[in-house]
C-alpha cells in the first residue's frame, strides 16, 4: 500500500499537465520514465546548498529509486555531489502525509545539511509531503526541520529557457515573456534573492522591466497566497543587456 501513496504525487502531476494545455510554460510535468523532480535550497553559515531530488516509484514488490544532486555555493567556492539509490515510503494516516527516506547517500563533506547517520554509520535523508507538490526536510523521526516554504523542496516542471522582463510591483515579482507576451508571477525560490538584488541595482524607476534571460522551471507556488502556477529562475544567464 505504501507505494500507492507516493504514486498519488506523480498522478497528480500528470493531471496538472493535462489541465495546463495552451499555457506558454509547462506546469508540473514528469518525464516519460516517471521521474518526479523536486528542487530546494538550504542556508548554511558559510554559503548555501541547493538540492535537486528526483523520485521514481516502483510497482508493488519492486524498489523505488531516487537521484539526488547537492550543490554547495559560497563566495569562495562551489562543489557538488550526486547520489543514487533506493528510497522507502510510508503513509502517516494521522497527519495524512507521505514519509520518504533516502538510503545510502554518497559521501559529501559539504553535505552535512539535512543528513542523518543511521546505526551503521550510513547517511540518510528524510522528508514528509505537504500537499501533492512539496516536501519538507525532516529529522530521522520525521519531524520537519523547517516549514518555511522558501527552504522546502517543490515539485518542478521540466527545464526551459525564458527571455523577457522582470519587474517588482509592491511586494510581488513578475516576468513578462517577450516571445509569448505572457505575464507570470515569480516565486521566491531559486535565484529570486539574487535577481531582486540585481534588479534594484539596474532599474532606474519604479516598476521598470529589466531584461533577463535565464534557465527556468514552473511550480505550483506555495510561497504565494493563491498558490497559482509561478515561474522559478534556476540559473540567470544575462541581466540588463536587452538585445533590442
């Protein structure tokens, strides 16, 4: 039974995909081989570590697999690590949440964040679901270490490139895509803080649109009040150098 609940997360993503036909950007799709991918970050005393976690649920009686990429960044250095292995799930009937345990993580000296050693000295990670599109990092008894939506893992769409204009209006951020002429909310995830910092350096007047080209994805934005689909800037390629 435990595998059926994790499949709910993937089935829900497929349903979202069918409802979003005609939108300029994909929303919460999964790849053909049924890997669902989540992204998030965690602040460290000397930098930040970014997580990219992909889950593939096995049929009843078969293993479920994960792929985890951890990338540490600071002003002085950057390093990354990949892990691949088996994960287990169980369903908490009281809290109505899926519990996820990643086993046999690859060794990573910068990967102490969110990792817990078991009795054999092997490092593991633990998560619980919040809704169908978000995972909360936990300790080894499934107690969330944070519920701040900026530092949890959000299910994402496939990656794509965007080119257009980023702007702030009061406390909200928006992206106007120059090719599709669509306006998107921007989630406070990914490179949001860096984009905000550079925006206020380059914008010469309130509400001005600043040119941005970036690698991006879309999420069901639990960081906003209405939790609508939103854009996340994963990696900024160019800011302010409008070709027009």
